[in-house]
C-alpha cells in the first residue's frame, strides 16, 4: 500500500524499525482538519473508525513494539479524543497491516498517526 504524505502536511515525522520477523513503520504529520478527514476517506478503511474520549486504560502497561516516542510524540493510546482503527488488515502489496489514529491538536489541526507492520 502506498501512502503519500499530503502536500499540505506539516511536522512530518517517520521511522522504520527492523524487527526479527516483522518491521515496524511509523509516520505522523499534522493536517488542517478538513484535509485530515479527506486523507482518511482516501485510505478507504474497511470499516468505520472508532472514537474514544479517554486514553486507553492499558496505555501505561508496556511499551509498544514501534513507539511514537522515537519520533518525539506521545503514543496515540495515551491520548484522549482520538479517532482510530485499522485501515487495512491484511493490506495489499507489502504491508501486513496499517492502523491510523487522529488526534485534534486545536480547532483547526489534527495529528495523523500511521502505524504499519511489514
């Protein structure tokens, strides 16, 4: 699956983590609110994303295999007001899975978090 970073994205951060069996892929960027919604629609998730108002209770129980802390960002699981879900499982091409999380930074901008397993 080819995921293009939108031209209007700012604060783009990416990381690749080589694993024993699977590799972890992280991508995060900020978009204006309307562009974030359009970006999600363009990914065509298999099912509607879910919204949660609070951080996950298990957010502090361990470190994710591919943490966004490598990018200097909080983990989406530890944030409130997040819309998230799988984009594809399994994905076409080389990715095994891709998940997305959107977190509003203010009334006009959202941070997009993408976590893939290759």
